């Protein structure tokens, strides 16, 4: 290879600054023969596993948002919205009209909440996939106490219904129940009217966990005061109630939708997709020879096997794999199929309440599981300041338990 050819750097565009995109960018940045550009509509990386704590006032927003430029020093970042991808021309077009060319494209646009087309969900339920949505939930929960206290709303407005019994639904239900308990000091006359109901269409909570962990989560939630309804599919929603297919009607002042996610539908024309709008890719995560797809938007084709879960650990492993694969291609090496190493799963229910399942290992519950959950989430947070701030907030929340909400209502 000539000296001139060695100086030509491969232009790599990474669309999406989530777990998969930033992991790929960080790994590729260590190579000297590539020119990397990351594009995202936001200038921060959102640590979405802790969104529910923002939604219930346990953490401030900036604890779980980290500047993208600080996360990938030396890598060019463009804040913008991608509106078109051309495989033929090897370029992408941004909303502001700019056209960016690539030699390799890494598509890591993440996922969004899906309502499965159920009537009334989009209009009446609050979802939790962004800081804006988490802030809306927090403000609704806290403002409702003021409205009920002044008589502007009836006491039934304090009833919360959460739909979806996966990790997100379990975690937000436990956090809401603990928030409601803490409000007794500030609103002693009305706080006892608050309630939270968790609705799951399937036969048990946390369906991806073992039955023992699912049962433990249900028991812990009920101990916190959460009413758990399984085998209870939602039929439709209205502003102040949730209708189940069984005919039961659940009155609600706040409805939180945590029943599922899907990839953005606007990219369906890029290739074959599954029911969740995920792009079906090869076992090397490629859509085209120079187009890679990682994270929630990727469906790895594997006959007889279900698609990988839409979780951060999958996206990060895929990001590292793509970075290594691009290096191999540039070096003329053959690629091996992507293999996911299952590191287990976990969900927290409340103070000293969590369930953790390790691959081919024992399940943990209670305080040890809760401490493991805390440690892992701090480890994966981006930025030392964010880690210190989250630890400090958690410590303060723990010792100040029961003295009311930790965050004010901010519009």
C-alpha cells in the first residue's frame, strides 16, 4: 500500500448518540485511519434506564444527560436531524439541507414508545422515552397534589395507572408508590387517597425473568401498596379512565404508558423490517456492505431464535463489534458473525427491593440485588460528575426518606 493511500482516511458517519452509537464512536476513535462524525438531534447522551427516577423526582435531569462532545473527545459531532439516507450515493441529508458523504455508515437511531394502535393511548397516556416526557410525568404527579389540596380536582385525581409489566413499568410503579408515601408529610389531609395500579396483559410481571423473580417483584410491589393486575389487557383509554378488555374500568388521574417500544417507522423504506419496525440485518449487522445497524433499530436475522432484547447491553456490544468489524474490513480480514453475551438482567422495585438474574447463575433479590443494581447503573453512567452527583442524590434520598418530593414542579 502506498503512502498516499495510507493517508486517505475512511469517512464514518454514525447516526445516533445513544449507547450503541457512542460505543462505536469511542472504539473507532482509537484508530488512526478513520474520520468519524456523529449526528444526533440532541447534544447529550440520555441515560434512559434512570428516566423513571427523573419522572418521580428522585434525580435531576442533568444527572442522566451527558454532553456528547465530552463523551467522545476528538470526534466531530453535528447536532441535526437526518431526513434521508441514500445507499446509492453514499450520503445522508440533514433537515437543514446539508449533505454528508460516507464510506461506512453506522445506523443507531434507537427506539420510541409504541401504543400498538390502541384507541386513546396517544392522546391520554404519558410515555417516558425522553427528558421532556419524564418531566411531564413528574409535573403531573406533583401538581395534582396542589390541585386536589385547593379543590381544583377531585381526590380521584391522585389515582395513578401504569400500563406495562416489564422492567420500566415495574420500576416506575414502585417509584410512584414510594413518592406517594413520602407526600404524607406535606399533604396529610389528602395523601392517603393516592394509589397506583400496575396493569399487565400477560400472566405475570417481568415476563423475560424467571417465575420466582416475577413473583418476588409482584410481592414487593404489593407490599409497597401497588395494586397489580395481570392477565388484564387494555382495550382503550379516556382522559380519566382505562378500559380493560374484561370490561373493568380503572379510574385514573394520571395514566403512564410503559407497555412497549419500537424503532422509528420513518426508516422502514431502508430495508426489510419486523413488527417493531426494526431493520432486519445480516449476522454481521450489515444492511449493505458499508451500512451497519446497531441497537434497538437492529433485528439480527437468526433462524428459530427470537430477536435480541432492546436494551443497552445489546446496543453496546453491537457498537463494539461494528467498530472492530470496520477495522477488520479496512485490514482485509474476514468477519465473524455477531454473538451476544448475555450478562443477565435486573429491575429495581424500591428501597432495598430489586431482582437480579445472572446468566446460568442464581437469582438475587432484596438488598443485595438492590445494591448490585445501584452499582451497575453508576458504572455505566457517562462522566465522573454525573456519577458523583447520582451517588450523592441517592444517598440523600435514602437518609431523607419520607420528607416529601425532592424536585419542584418546573414547566
